[in-house]
C-alpha cells in the first residue's frame, strides 16, 4: 500500500481513510518505490522508537510522503541532532536538556501570558472577524522561541515562510534549509562577538557556528511550526466538539489530533529486527502513523471520541518516545494550555466565521493543521 494523505472531509480531525483496522505492522511502498513498513499500534511504535537497532539517521531512511528528492537523504549537517544517533545525538541533547526542564519552562509562563494577552488585545481592538492563525496561533510560539533562542523577531515573516517550505511536500525544502541555515550561522557569528541572553549566545562556548546553526534550525522550526498548528487546529476542534475546562484538554487534543501525521517519525533498521510478529530486514524503513497509533483501541477506550478528561490521554506518542522524544514538549504544553485558556476567557462567544467545511486544511505538509481559521465573536 501507499501511505494515504488526505484526512476525511467530513471530519478533518480523523486519520486519513484507509489506515483504520490495519495490522500492527503493514507493508508500505514509499515514495521512491522502497518497500518498507508502517506501524499503526502503540506497542509497535514504542518497540521501534525505543530500540537502538533502529536509526534516526536521515541518510538511511526512505521518505513515505510524496515530493522531494528520491532515494535516501544526505547525512545530517552539524548540529542537526534530530537526524542523528548516539553518541552524536547524545552530545547535543545533553547540552540542551537542562535548558528545557519543566521548572525552567514554567518560569516563562508570565511572559507567555503577556504575549497571548497582547495579541488578544489586538484582536479585540481590530474587531471581528479575524484569522486566528495569523492573529494569534502563529505569533505566540514564534515570539516565544525567538526570545528563547535570541533570534530577532523582526525577521519572523521571512523565517516563517522558509519553515513552511521545509514541511510542505514538493516545495524547495533544500533551498529553504540552506537559506535558514545561512541566516542562523551569521547570527551565531554575531552572538559570538556580542552574546545576549538567548540560547544561541549561551552555547557559543560549546559549539562552533555550523553546529549552532543546525541546532537552531531544529529548535526554531519545531518551536513554532508544530505549536502554531496545534493551537489553531485545537481551537477548530474545540469549536466543533465543545470547550472543556478540564486540565486534561491539552493532552487529549495532542492525542486526538496528532499533527505529525504522515509517517513521521520514521526509523531505519540497522539489522534484522522482529516487531509485532514480522521481521524488519536491515535497511528497511519503518514509518509510524501517529494519528492511528494515538487512537489505538488497546490503549484508549472509545479512541475516536474527544474526551478531555480521559485518564489515559498522557500515554499518547504525540511527542515521540525514546531518546528522541521531543525536547520542547514542556514548553509546548505550557503554550497550548495558556493559549487555549486565554482565548476562550477573553472571547467566550468565539465561533467560526465560515462553515466548518470551508476551513482550509493542510493535506500537503508533514505537519497537519489549518491554513487559516476565520473566527468571530
């Protein structure tokens, strides 16, 4: 089978059609013709993501999604730790782990609340209707990650456009990556001469400019692209399915929406490995369908329903598993919790300004979401 892409028009929050009911491991034909595997259960996913016999190196993995260069990728550039295995991955990860602890992220809460409040003030002043993506969901995580890294927010329109190209199928991702890496390399050089309080300046004594640029690309893109899409898509889901006050709403939305939806993450077998009763041969790539995995009936009762008080919601794999589990997950949780709460407290009458079927969704990107979300109040 080929990996289905489009989510059903009648329910854009559900996994793509054709994935439900598959065995834990199914044969999958990748975009370049490689015959690999698709994992669709939580048990199989944890087995793959937690086993060092499976590699995250991009030069070993085939792509499950359409577009982009055929065949295997190039080795990860310096600092691009998400596409590395230990010990290289470990070295970069250790430099960052202490800087993304829950305690440190909680210190950012007052600033995130002010950023959210400022944008809600601007929405109120401009009056309805508004596009929630551009007015609220995108600028909040963008501002936060820029301040955290020490990247000038004045350049946000430009690097947001590059980030969008990086995750869009068929776009010039290589060109966008080169532009963004060059920009961040130049910034690293400036921070080496004149450090600030940002993470890039803080790490100039540990890493060279190329490593800082590669590391910053991952943090900058992941730090706003995923959270911005979760904020907007989560609001869309809550407007359609009810606005709960329960603290578990964020975890359940992360599970139910699973915005890393098309074979991400994936791993390449370094040797023959048995997973869920099948043998994955050395050199074969395993893609993981997180939208299906996070609705595994073996883990979640009534998995297709959005239940914000679901006790098992935190067992989701939206942030991955194993040594590559998302470094910024605590920051994302805080941004989402503040973002949803502040929005609905300010605009309790918030509603869609167009029929739900007219909200444009992203079928052509590795990060799922909405292109715009017209709302009124």
